[in-house]
């Protein structure tokens, strides 16, 4: 898996780079020292994962996540930070970050996070995951809004199509489909396809095609 590392602290960056390069299944394709360089290198190098420090000079990390989600949706951003403050967490999650790992965790945890995100799985440090779960529980009664593309993808998932088949139907890559579905899971507070379909139907966000047909007759 191809990883781009962005951190403005040289010693921290060197330590993380050393950890990554020791792994036979990880290729460190570049290093950035600020937010703008992280964006430029991400667009040019197209890594699988961008390991992004959230407190670097330049654009806000959340803005970089949103920017890459629009320009390069196949790149998955994993936030790397010493902070577990709700302001950072909420902004990054809403921007579409794939994971959030704390710098004080052991290297093994960071490697698990990188591999999980590269494989299309959300990964959050345990303290962050607990906080997100509490926030999702509070948000259960608030209105959930899906984009048109997210709704289209979810409807096809409901019909039993695989990610590849959904991509073929919508003219998207399989990884882009996973990106959209990941956003759906995050908005609905779920972690699996069946849960997403059930929750979306419960909230009235999607209907079975047969029901839609009856409504239009």
C-alpha cells in the first residue's frame, strides 16, 4: 500500500517514516511539511493513504480532507494528532476522514490504522471511537441528509449489488463507491451494509424499488 506522510515536526516525521518503511507491505511514497505541500503531493502521487498531522501550517486539516475528497476521492486520509479534542474530531469526521489515530499510541496501533484504512475500513483510536459513539447516539434523533450520489449508491446496495457492480451502474470506480458508502455509514452511525440499509429505510431515506414503482403509478 502506498502511503504519503505529512507532519511538520522533523523528528516525529522521521520516526513515523522509519516505522512505515520497515513494513514490507507499505511503500512510503513521499513526505510533506505543511498542508499545502500535502495537497500537492497527494494529487501528484495518488497514495492509497495520506497520514495527515492535523495541526500543521497551511490549510486546516479538515479543509484538506474535504479538498481531497472532491479532487481525489480514492485517497483515504488518516488523521494523525496529539489532540483528541471534540472540535478537531467533529470537523474531520464531517469532512470525510477515514480514521483518527493519536500520536501517543504505540507504533503497532498506527500501522493497524494505516492498513485498515487502506483496506477501506474506518479506524479510530479507542478514546475517539467512544466519543463518536456517544455523539452518534445523540444524533439519532436529528435529521440525516444524504447526497444524491450517496442515495443512488445505497439504493443499489439495497438491491444486492456489490461495490464493483454499483460502480459499474453509476460510472464510478469501486474505490469511489466505497468512499461514498463510507460517508453514508458515518452519517447513519453504522459500520456495515445491512445496518446502513436498515437504518436508511427506517429514516425514510430510501425505499425498495417496488414501493417506488407503486407510488408513481
